[in-house]
């Protein structure tokens, strides 16, 4: 991800969540974390189809944000991006953590297919149009990452 991708990334974020990150949050992530986009080349420019942000500290990585443009969902791009991110982790990383909305069935299915397991819940963590919903906390141990090649 580059700074000039942030407008497109923020537009995707706004399309997929009711509480989107700001452009400033994406810019700060770009400066501090591993940020990846998946693009489609057009005649004059690249169109961002999705993005992923990973933050690593010591022996853990947290998947902070991942999304695919709604017009391009259902074609395996999220799986492709997640797989690429997991394979690129430094050798010191022992586990990957994430949280996901309980209503995000497609993402939960994707994470389960990669070997993530539920390790807890955060009650009323996410804002919704109709109130709040829980976050499922999930983790993936590095041994499971290495077997996905």
C-alpha cells in the first residue's frame, strides 16, 4: 500500500463497515505496519480491490483490518491476500490474532478454513446500525501457518 492508495482503501472501508477507519488511521498504519493492497491494472492506473493491515510485535502478529471491495467479493481475493500475508510473516512470529464481527459469516468461514480457532469474545464491541454486536477473538498458531503452503 502507498499513500496514493489511501483514498481508494478508505472508499472500500466505507462500503464494508458502519464504523470505518479514517484516512488518517490508514496513513498512520502505512507508517507503522505491514499494509498490502490487491490491485487490478487499468490503462492509466491501478484500481484497489482490497487491502490488509498486519501489525507485528515480538512473536505475535495481529490482523488489524482486511477488506475486499463489495463488487469483487466472492472470487477468492480475500483468501489470496490472507494466504500471502500469512506466508510473508517473519520466522519469529508464533501466532496470529484477529477479531471479527459475529455477523461476518464469510470472514469467519475464511478464518476457520485457515486454521484459526475461537479463543474468546468481546461483548458489544462493534457498533451497528441497530446497537452493538460481539467480536469473536481468533488465533492461529504458527505451526498451522507453515502447513498452509
